[in-house]
């Protein structure tokens, strides 16, 4: 009989014919085919619904040697599909047309960064001085993209769609815009999502994006309906402000594009997060290269205003 050493491997040959053993000349070494201890059927689809239905997805199909996104083999997509097209495929289930992809790409590119004036960018840089990795700095920054900073695009899409629904119900564009504005202000206060900017008198990104929408509408790629609604909102705001215009900003312009392209409103926020993550990564990396330790939101020579109790004797 063969003896077993403490490593668990046989130290001598096993007799031919024992269960689980074959003569030496009939054995096939498959140790290089899979990690030690891994069963032969690892990764094979299971037919047990208690396992296979634990997660159900139409996004990706995967088995050994096979990766398909929405039915498209990965090797057919690589080198033939842009990142913007891939985002569309993953979120919408189909590949976009060329004009649709150009508009989506423009919206994503336009919102990548706004400097440390933007809280998300400032947080990325501050986090990078705290000794964390790029992923931590990025996560810290992305986590502040909420209703106030980052959510305006989603809210603008909701408003534009609500106005369109009122038009479909029989209201004129002017009446639908007035009612939609009233509803948005009642829900969120005097700041109208997608309009006005605390830094730019005119946001230089918005006119260019709207020009691209107009071009796509002339070519039949989009309807142009939501661009008209957004411009009507801008006109109505000017009327209510006695002629003082509150121009559309990046959130309003990208909301026009996302609405024209048929994206649901919540995806507008997700797409903004994808876009802004590029700037967040760039700033976190630059700050990492520059160095610095524990940089806060203001230089250390400046102190905040204290409005608490007087010193207690």
C-alpha cells in the first residue's frame, strides 16, 4: 500500500485498478488546465434555478471563453464601438445611431470638470492629500453628487418631460411651460434646475450643446422638441424677472440632450456621475503627484467665523 505524507500527496505508487487510480501509462496530467482543487465544471451554467435565478440580467452573458453584452460578442465590440456607444448599449439595450452617439458623447465630454470651484473636484483633491488611493479619492468625490450638486440634470429632464406631457394633454407651449415652472418651483424652491450659474453669466458649454441638438434635429436624428421647451423655459423666466435673462447652464443643456435621446430622468444623474468622474480622476491624480498633506478647504492662515458662546472663565 502507498503511504500518505503530511502534505496529502501519495509518496508511493498506488496499485493499478484501485478506484480513482489508473496505471501510470494511462494517466493524463491536467494540472495545468485549472487551479488545484477546482472542479471540472467550474463556470459552467447551472440548471438549478435556485442558483441560476439568484441574479437575472439581460446585460451580460458569460461562460468560459464567452462574453456577450446585450447579445454582442465582446471581440466584435472591441475596436468597433466607442465608449459612449458602449454606455448606450449597456443602459439602453441596443447600439445607438451615429448621430445619437455624437450627441451623447458631446454631453458626457462637456461636463467632465469645473475645477475646484465644484465641491466634488475640491473633495477629490483634499482626499488625495490624506494618504488614500485614487479609488478612495474618487469615491469620496462621487458621493457628494446629490440633489444640489449633480442632480440638476435629472431634475431638468423631469421638468422638461412634465411640460411635454402637458402639451400632449392639449396645452399650448407657453401655458405648459408656465405650469411646469410653477410645479418645479413649488417642489424645489426658487432655483430652477438647469438655469442660471453662480460663476458664469453665460455658461459657455450650453450654447454649443444646443447648437449640436439643432444640427441633429435638422438631420432628423432627434425631434428638437425638448430644445424648444428649454428655450421657452428660459423665455418664461426672463418674463418673470422683468426681462433679466437666466441662461441655461450645463445641466439644462445636457438635460435637453438626454431628453431628446430618450434617457429616463434618473439616468441623467448617473450619466453626469460618469462624466464628472473623469475630472475627479484627473484632479485626484494631479494632486497625488503634487503631494501635500491634509489640505483642507481653506489655507491654514485663514480661520472660519466662530459664532458660539464667549469664552467661559
